[in-house]
């Protein structure tokens, strides 16, 4: 699968953010952090390693996979026909969710630090509005940096859940939610 990701990286480096797909260890760690969801929205699904782990860890939980790059979105739909794949910007999909029932977990592989500033700002604003609307909602995000992926607004707080050393490069799994 790295060939497809590499081609996407060459076409749109700022929105791809990685040359290698997430390792199985990172994908599994992210999926485990999302356990308890009634609906999962995966942002930046890419080639699907996290998608696969989510389906394995939480069979039967509805999954929406969001991917901005057409080639990757088509590949995801072929590989995972049971998943609702949406070819759209993350902020548009989040804003269109409305008020879904139950616990909603956003699972993100978006490269916040490399996204163009307007896209980053709009996406973060949509995520935070969505999370603030219901204290059960949360965001699971990985980053290669040793710090939180972005500064949250008042009412939300980052928690570092784990480090995944069996990934190239090593990554941290973080969770953004309302303080309890």
C-alpha cells in the first residue's frame, strides 16, 4: 500500500502528511482508544490501516471514513464496502453530522501541523464545536510530536493516552474531550 500513499503524498503533500501508512501497532492503539463509541468518524482515513483496526476492534459500530483524496477514497470503498466513505473535507463532514445519537468518537490521522493554515483552522473549529456540543464526544488523534496536536478552546482538554514506539516514526496517541 505505500505506493498509493506515496503517489498521494507527491500530489498533495500538505494534506497527506505521511510517506508510510500507520503501523498495525499505531492503528490498533487508536482503535482501542475509541472503544465505547456508538458511531465512529475517521478523519483522514488514507490507505485504511486505522479503518481496518476500527472494524476489527468494534465490529457492528457504524463507521464513516473521511478522505479528501479521490484515489484513496475509491480504494477505501473497494477495500471496505461496509464503511460509509465520504470524499469531502473533514470540517464539512463534521458540520453535516448534526446531533447523532449516542457516543460519537472522531478518530483522526489528519496532519494538523502540515495542513494549510485556513484548512487547519476550519477543521479544528469544526472538531471543537462538535465536541463541545456533547460531553460524551471525543477526538482520538495521533501525532509524531511530543506535544498535543493543537491548542484546544476552553472546555476541552488533551490527554496523552500512549506512545507507540513500533511505528515509523514513533507516535503519541492523544484524546481530546471535556474534562470530567
